[in-house]
DNA sequence: ACTATATTTCTAGAATTATCGAAATGGAAT
DNA sequence: ATTCCATTTCGATAATTCTAGAAATATAGT
């Protein structure tokens, strides 16, 4: 997880609809939800939903798997940990240390 | 930290320039950096930089404090922990549990 | 082939966001 | 008051993103 991938993930999760989708999927566990299942819960038009889902797939945050006519969506395990790891490790380490401006860079 | 504030923070951090600013500031520790110091490091025009900084301030991710003519910027302690906490707690708990679609909601 | 269901792609307009120069503001020094 | 420095606000333009209806695609059943 480098800064560009982190920015990509953060940006995608920054959209309220997409964050709601993502949260729904994480809570749905490994089985995930179908696109239609998400649509029923969030009540957004299919095309809009598909657009947002494709964003999340593109960012590597979720995965789709076809099962007959339905597409199951579930989170990509590990990506969230990687993102949080980036935020904590790459960004937030040593916040309490007596660092000064000359340390940055 | 509710889902709306989380989305706000994620959205602001999702911009590469803003994420770079934020990372710079976290690494600069409690002292932070001046706006000019950030500008020298990131080499973006002052007006553009100011625009992005005001976004980060608006989202509550960073704080500005005036010291004479210069404005020191530093991260808002705790917000990052809150955000990570939201992501892990609100989103990611029980990922390994044998939940199914009927569990969500 | 036809029908139905699930989902995506196409398309276009609306809304938002990014960029940056010019001008303005806030504060310190003479 | 004037000048200088640091930063913001203004304003205009370019680029991106959001939204959603219509059409298309994929799969399954008859």
C-alpha cells in the first residue's frame, strides 16, 4: 500500500454512497451481498449503484463473483487492514515524539 | 465519528495533494509546519495549497494557529484514531464470522 | 427462439472539485 | 503611512464526478 493506492482507496470510500456500500459488504461478511441485495437496502438506481460498485472494484476494495445470473460482492480481505496500516504506520507513527519541522520529508 | 464525518475525512484524504499535506504534517509532529514550509516541500501554488489546507481544516483533520505573520498547521490529535476506529470498529468487526447476507442491515 | 431476471454500458446533463493568477488581507518593521 | 512578507480570497476555466434513464449484455428457463 503506497500513498497513491491509499489515496485511491480513501477517495473511493469518501463518497457516502460508496462508503455505505462498503460498510454493508463488510458487515455481510465473507458471503457478501448480491448487487440486487445492495440495491434493495440502499435504494439507489441500478445504474448508479453499478457505477459505484465498479469504482470499489477498481480500487481493489471489493471483489465480484458471478453465480448464475447474480453477482456476489464481498470485500477484498486484507485491503482494509493494509489501508489502516498505511494510515497508522506511514502517517501516524511517532505523533507524540518530540519531532520538529526539520524532521519531515 | 459517524459515517458522514468518516466519509468527509476519507474524501478529503482521498485527494493526493491533500494526503501528501496531511502526511507531511503528521510526520512533522506536534510542532507541525507553516503553510510556506508545506509549499516549499510540495511545490504547489500558494492559492492551490491554501484551498487544500482549508479543506483539511474544514474536515477537522488539521488545525491552524497563527504565530505573527505565519500560520502553523498541525494535525488534530485523535481524529486519525477516530477515523481508523470507525473503519475497524464500525466497518470491519466480525469479518471472519460465518455471517451471511441475511445478517446485514 | 422467446421471455424473464440481473447487471452493466452508454450517454448526457448537472453538480462538484481542482487549478492558479491576480488582488486583497493580516501582521511586522521602518 | 509605507513597505514587505505570508497567506487567503476572488474569479474564471478546466477537469472530474455524480446521477439516472435507456439500451445492451449475460444467464437461465420454457
